[in-house]
C-alpha cells in the first residue's frame, strides 16, 4: 500500500538520499587514503571523492579536528537540505533524528555550566544537528535550580515531543510526555548523576522514536524497529558493564534499560542481575549476533575509531571503562563490534524502497565514515602506520 502514494511526497528525497549513499567512500578509496604519507596527500585524495575541495581553504598544517568538523558540516548541509524539503510525516521523522544530538548537547552544556566552563567554548563543541535557537540560554544559568528551570522552558526536548496522538494510525501505548520533565529533577543536576540523566533521556527517546515509527507502519516500522532495538540493546549492555564497581544499584541500573530491543525483557532482567562480564555474556547468549560480540577468538573487528562528532556514539564511547583485560578482545574491540553491526543493519535498510529508514541509515553510515576518516588522518599525523588500517569501512 505504501508503494502507491509514497513517491508523491517523499520519492524525490528518497532519490536524493540514495544518491548521497552512492557517494560514500568505497574500499578502494579507503585504500588510497591509507597510502597517504602526509595530510596534504590526504586532502588531495579526498578531493577526488564526493567531498570535493571542502578542505581547499584550510591552511596547512590541517588538524584532524578540522577534518572532522568540515566533514561533519558536509553531512549537516545534506541533512538540512533533506529537512527543508520534507513534509509530514517525513519532516517529523527527521526531527526525531535530531533529538539524540539535542540530548548530547544539553548534557554537554549542563556539565560545562556546572564546572564553570566558557560559554562560547561549550557552544562550539555542540553537534550542529542538535543546535536549537534557544540553546545559548542554557549557558546563562548561575545555579543548579536556575539551570533546571531553563532546561524545562528553553529546550525543544522539554516540550511535548510526541504530538502524534491525532495520527490516523494506532496511537503508541506509552502516554505522551516531555523527556526532561519526566526524567530529571533539579536535585539530579550534579556530576554523579549526569550520565544517569543522559541514559534516562536516551531510554525515553528510543522508546518514543520506536513508538512513532510504529504509527508509520509498513517497512519503515519494521526496519526502524530492528535498528532501534539494537541501539537499545547496545545501551543496556554498555550501562551494565559501566556500572560494575560503582555505587549504581541493580534496581537503578534496571530503570535505565529501554523497554524495547531483542534482549527485552528476559535479557534485560539478566543484565540487571549481572555482577561480572561472564554474566553479561550469558545474558546475550540467546541472540546469535550478540553472542559473537563476546567471542574472544573473534578477530574480524577493527580497533578504535576516531571520535569527531558522533551523535550518540559520544555517549557510549567511554562507557566501557577499563575492562579491556576482562573482555578478552579489549573494551575497544567490543565497542567496535557494535559499530560493525550497526553499519551492517544500516546497509540492509537500503535493500527496501518506499520507506523512511534510509534517511536515518544514511546519516549513521556517514557518521561512521567521518569517524574512519578522522582515524586515518590521526594515524597519518602521528605516523602510526601500523594502526592505519584499523578503521571500519561502510562500503
């Protein structure tokens, strides 16, 4: 049924995003980049790709952070073009995609404000896709109580993010409610609870995004549920591993797990009771794909990526702590296996037409490409040739 009317409003933009996807770097282009001896050679090789001369006006020597920022700006420009031409329900779908970046930006500003960081520096570090007009208002708060009320009043995340109760499709089971107002109190705004707040907000966001996708139905709901379920499971695993040896109780840990995913509910219950890595591994055993993440003999996953603007990846990058020895392949290996599987799921989204998941998947694949570019550039800059191939390609 969706094939009959999809192209009326969204066919043009689907064609555009599939064209963007065709411009992602190929394995041969990655090979050419890894053979570069200097950053100048790296810039020259990139100019032959769809990135073009995006670094042409940058003076030498070019830092890896500049490469990451400029590549991210290419992604932001593409996303803004799609968003400016979208109509409902695609426009709402794209808006949901920005909420994850808004959460990271707001948490960054809250953390920086509590530590008295420079306002301009905080705003410059925010991800462009999560920027909103009233975000600078968060930086003028002088105390915790004022900061809390500013968050509730000034952020889009404090308003009702789920206005689809009038949708002709079935209404999600979860009642509409703002993310921050339901998840955070003024007393929570301290260093100890910042990561708990972040994960609580992501839990509400993932559940809400999945509920919205269900209202769309068809292949969009099917593909997005698969992708969001993996993201929910990844966060549950990371939260569990990160909570070992901390003051976070098992009851508090369980409350941070999203109520979607292939591990829900039995696997989440097992993760909530887990006391060590072996019990985490046992909780993931029923899911064949997750079982491979903990296979100490697996050697196919590359090592750590560059960071850059990852949108969501930043919030999980440091969750694994110093548990590398306990994980066999190392903490970085586990996180990179998550990235590899995420790339696989997002590539599968392009096998079906007449659905919105391709917009989400393209952004995630482009972000992974930027992380890989940053990693290769960093290895060139530091002359770490032995690790330059430890990136995760997209195609």
